[in-house]
């Protein structure tokens, strides 16, 4: 079968190549998915560039990407929750990475039936970003009337986080650039802040939760706008100490600046490392079918133009998800 | 099953032998919400008479979106008749939208009923005619009525179905988008 593989770390164009590879083996707990669509996310680019080789080392060549939608064409002996012919979607686990291919084998625990009211392409754009948003806001225990700031409302995670937070009844502030203000409003955000003309720090005061999807200075600035005793949740900032321990970094300490800010505000800081979860994807499926969440797609590329899709991803200017139609 | 026999006997004669045969080729089954009775791509051997609950038949298009063909509530029949009559694998999936009870018949054994007990045929013919009438009406409504009129007719005729369905089940049944259906509902609520 045809697969887009990472052949070395480095620039996108030099490091990705189409290869003919054998169909993946199906273990007892796996389903084999005939891939209809895959999505690429910032992590896929970071892996190719080698930025994550310490945390997520990969052998070469490795088929790229984690997000998938497609049809179950084979299943292992221990799989009872799926049948051949089921239409499914998944964020595949690290060890099964490789959705930019005609087939991918995935442990059934990481798979859910796809929402019935959206296409394969739309469904492929949900798993990684949707699970990240759900796990982050669930960790924060978001509830009705909480005031949350979600950075980068037009991004893959941000756009789904806004809709999830609204479904839970929260008041949502979000930041985006001028060109995205209108459609981000349509996602339900209560106050869309145009960061090109407004300073979010003067608008957001005492937020219960700040959801940092940007990192760098935004992580520390979060403590200026979060309330005393509030929560800062990040998916791109420094690891928190518990998460670092999970990766075996026993002596890791939160950078001093953040530790001080966190102490001063008595506000917690948590880094969320998304984990694959089929049951949570089933929850998201219901929310999509109930029209509480809709996926936002920037561009759909044919499989043959996957490398151009990565180049697009690299610009960081996508409004919603970049999808690759495989079949 | 008793309900079905009662329905048949209300307008048709049915011998004790024919009744016994119907019992012998049928099984009462209960299904939970979400359970699938017929799956697209698989062989179809059975037809179902609904005694309680709500079911739906639908197909996927090539983009993976579902399109509802039929809903079935108490005293309705449901299956993939295309598959049964063309002896092909299912083009439809039949699933329960709520906890449901059905009487399952083997389609071939039910077919045999006509030759074994000709008095049964008029009953089955009436069902088939009603089915054709309902499909014709559905096509005509699709051609002649506005989306709002189709929705209004649907909830007037089948008020109970809406409570078991997602919006997109009804939207795809009526051939409109979910957004249009939501808009129509808002408009209807104003009147």
C-alpha cells in the first residue's frame, strides 16, 4: 500500500516521501481501518522537524500522522465493539502512528464510530484536536457560568474548545486576528478579541480558567488575567512537574518564573498531554450529532499532495483543520 | 406477536394452521438503543414487525454521511427489502433509536406462507400496497412541498418519532440540511 513516510528529521520537503509499504499487521485487539481521510496537526510537523525526538523518538522510515476516519475492514479476535463495515474515526496511539496510508491498524480502545452527520473529511479533523480540548476542559472541571479565556480561537484545538466550553454553559473569551473575528463569533464565543487591535489583558479580568494554546509569553501572561485561585491549562507551555514525572523526568521543576506566578496567584498550572481515548471520541460523536460541535476545515488536499499540506501547516495560518483525502 | 395476529384477524381470515405457522417462523426479540439489526454490506435474511420502540433504516453515501430512508414505530415493518428482493448484500443499516421489541421473521419462510396459506396473501398484499402508497407520497412531497411543509407534515403524522431522533436523522429523511431544520423549528416555535 502507499504511505507518506518520514524518512529522516529535517525540513518537510527533504524528510517526507511516498513509499510502497506492506499493510499493517492486525493484533487481537486491533481493527484495520481502510483510510478515507486523515488530518495533520502541528505535532506531525514538529515530529518531522525533529523537535520532539527527545519526547517521542521514531524509527525511520515511519508513516506520518495520527488522525483518521475510515471503514473497518478487518478486526482482531478480541474486538467485540466494532464490526466489519463500521464507519469510524480515531486518534491512533503513538506506537500505531501512520494514518497517511491506505490502511492503518488501531487498537479498538482508541476508536469510535464516526458522527453520522458529517463526512469522512470532517470527521478526520476532530480526534486529536477534539480530545485535546475535551481532556483539557474536563481536567479543569469546566461548568456553567465559568469564565474562560481560550487563546487562538480559530485554531484546530481553539475552535473545538470554544464549542465544548459553550456546550457546558461557560462564558468564553477568545483571541484571534481581524480576518477570523466573524466566523469565530459564529462558533459561539461571547467575546472575540481581535489581538491586532485590542489587548486581551485589558479585557479579560479574573478568568476562572485560561486555556493556553500558544505558549511562550502567553503562558506566563495567563497569570495576569486568571483569577486568584484559578487555573491555567496549557497544551504548549512548559511541562508541569507531574506530567514530567510521567515521562521519567524525576528531577524536573517548573520554570521559576511560572512557579512564582502560580504561587502568587494561588492559581494552578497544568500541562495537558492528550491521550487517545475511544470512549471520549464517542462522547464527541454525540455532541457533533447534536450540533453542539462542528468541525472547521481549512483545506482538503488529495493524498498525492500531502507534502503541500504539510507546507501549508508549517505556515501556521490555517483556519481550522488541514485534511488529506486518502481514498 | 399477538398484536400482529389481532391485526391480521381484524380484516382477514386466518386458520389455526396458518397462525401456528406464523408462530413457528417468528421470534420475539428485544433490542437496546443503538443496536443494529441489519448492517450495510451484510446478508439480509429477516424482516421485522415492530411491537414497541422506534427503529430507523439508513445508508451511507460515499462521503460517509448518513441518509435516513425510513422510521418504523409500533405495528410497522422494517427490513432492507432491496437486499431481500435482489438477493444482494444490504444497502441499508437498520438500528434501534430507542429500546425496541420486534417480531423477527425469516423472509424466505414468510414468502412460503403465501403458497402454504393463500388466505394470508391479501393481508400481505395490503401491507405492500400501503408501503408503495407511502413511498409515492414521500416522493411527491419531496417534489411538491417546501422544506417547512414537509417537516410540518412529518411531525403532524408522526409526533412521537421526533423525541427519539437526532436532528440529522429527520433532516436527512426530509432531504434538508440540519441548519435548515433548526431554522424551520425556530420559525415554527414563533407561530
